[in-house]
């Protein structure tokens, strides 16, 4: 059965409603996230330490909600680095992950995606970057988390935010990146990074998902 396309009036009405919701959010107060920096330094047998960041990092990211940490486990011979950046729906402006790494001297050699399970009964596509700096090789894995939906697409971030606005809900998004050096071989490094991601992923919601954050204010 052939379906008729939406009428021009319906398109105008939907567009107008979406624009009104966007405007209402832009005029409202930002969502505060005081728990963000309480994300645990000890996760299983992983022990973390906070790393200092230059003021120019905060200025370029346009959000106070960002931290950079190194985590180590006695099961592995090397540390890895965790970076999380969080925005509420008033000002979601993530930079491309490869641009961020390029800004601190890393040359991106390859950009791909992986399908991985992170313990929530489904597989997600996450980004993978092979980078080099001064001859040293590293791997970066990353994803954007929009209140439980993982993606590598900034377009999808905005669609997910808009869908929550249509339900009269506030929203937020976080960028999660894990990075580690390639010491022996890439597969060994990748196994360590995925082990860490599967360990921390179930712990993220109370610190990064809007419904949890608003209920703790």
C-alpha cells in the first residue's frame, strides 16, 4: 500500500514544535553535575590518579566537566589513560577525537570502528584510532554516550537530544576515550583496553546520565 508523503502543513508544525522546544531549553538553566568528578579512582583492581590539565584545555572544550586520569591494574604491565568530557543539552560541542589528539602532537594513522559488547546485552560500534607521536604508537578507543545510547556520530547525538526534548526531557552527552601505548602488539593492548571499558561502563550512568544527575541534585 502506497503511503502519502507528509503534508507541508504537518512538516511546518513539527518543525515549529521542535524549534520551540530547542528555544525553551536554550532559555532554561544548565543542568549541573556535581557528581561528575566523584567517578571512582578505584574500579575493581584498577587504581587511578588524576592528571593535571592546562587552562587552555578547559578553554578549548567549553565545559568545566572534564577529567583526565591514568589507571593501572596489576594484571597488566602498562597503564592506560581515561578521559571523560560531559555536556548538558544547552551547549553540546564536542571536537572530533582525531582533532583533539592532533592538537597535542599525535598523528592519526588509521581510523576505524569496532563492534564490542560492554556488558549491557547488546553490541555497540565504538571508534578506534591508531596514532603515533615521536615514533611511539598508541591506540585510542572512544564513543559518545547520550544517556545510555552509544555512538561515534555527532549527528546522532543531536538527534537523540532532540528526541528527548520532544518528550519534554532534559538531556546530556559525554565523550569517553581510553588510550594506551602499544608496547608488544596491538591485540594485547586492545584486550587490556576492552577489559577496562567493560569494567567502567556499568558504572557510568550515575555520573553522566541526565536522569541520574537530576535526581541527585
